[in-house]
C-alpha cells in the first residue's frame, strides 16, 4: 500500500539513501502550498511597517533628543533586534498550534507513524520545515533592512543564520512543551508571561543597560537577548569573536536541550 499522506511518497518503498524524515518535511511543504501567498505577503509587510513606524517615525524623535543609541541611529539599532524578535515569534507560532493540531485535532503525526516513519523522523521533518520557514522570513527581513539602509557590515548576511538559530532556540523547547499539552490554553500563558515580556525587555527596543541591575541579569539569561546581540553585532560589524561564540553557543545549547526533551515528550505522547 502507498503512504497514508500523499506527500510522504510510497511508504513501503523509501528512496534508497534518502533520510525518512524528508517525507515529513515534504508533507509540511505540501500543506504550505495552500497558504504561502498570505504568509509571504506578511513576511514582507511586517518588517516594512515595523521599520517605518518605529525605526523611522519613532526613531526620528529618539535621534533628535538622544542623537544615538549605542553609537548608531535608532533605526540601525532597532532593525537587527526586530529580526531576532521576529524569528522568535515565527518559530513560536510554528511550534505551538501546528504541533497541537498534528497530535490532537488533525492527528497528522499518527498518520505519519502509520508509515515506516519513526517518532524522530516525524519530529525532525517538522523541525526542518520550521527551519525552512525561518530561513525565508529572516532572508526577507534582511532584504528589507538593506532597502532601509541599515546593513553596516559585510557580515550582515550572517544575520540570516543567526536569526534562524535564535528562532530554533525557541522552537525545540516549545515543541517539547506542546507535546505535553492536552489543550491550547497553555499557549496563551506562554505568550502572556513568556514571549511578550521577552519581546519587550531583551534588548530589542533599547539597551538592557537601561533596566534595573537585577533585571539586566534576567535579560542576560534569556535566549532572545543572545539572539538580538548576535544579529545586531553582525549587522553593525562590532561583534567580537568571543562574544559571538558565547551568544551562538548559548543558542545552540538551547536547541539541543530542547530537541532532547521534544523527543521524549513526542515518544510519550505518540507511542502507546
């Protein structure tokens, strides 16, 4: 018999040498064909609106009174921070409700597991698809930043993988969390008490040195701070090798730890 889901190909005869998780990835890409136009449109529209309203509009007031934020214009300061914050938001969105739907509502994961795919194949394929989405969003954001004239370094192109890494640092832990949930109520709390405070207080809109000292230490421990610092340093060209290694290492560690927990939660939820 063929695979349960068309995008998986022929379930009983995988291509020789092809990783099985590619079939899971193919399914999510196939699903995206129905919504890609709206998704791509907003991927262009949001950075234009954010950078125009906050970077240019609000930034003109900030620059008039403060003259510079961390030695650069407010637009230059803000743009790479918003890149990392957008990667966080996109990664979080892709790893909450789609995971819940694949487990509880649409039960797509169970259809995948009815083929030769394993739990790790299912997880890796979905994770790879989210990474593809992050690459697309970050590449578009960097292109918009170039249009606004905010790229100050030849290393700015590396802000794309840096943004993807920042997004994945949220994706794997949230996928692990989503795999344990019986309803979507926990996602509202995660947004309210996790993502929104991080968006506001992790250095995206102002240097965290403006925060009280105790809150600065809290910010240093957040993944978004490291994502913002990494993207900003690459775009502005002032990132030291040691600092870059610390920021990237912190994010990679979160991705790995989150993946380990995601595998455990998926196995517990999907394997009876």
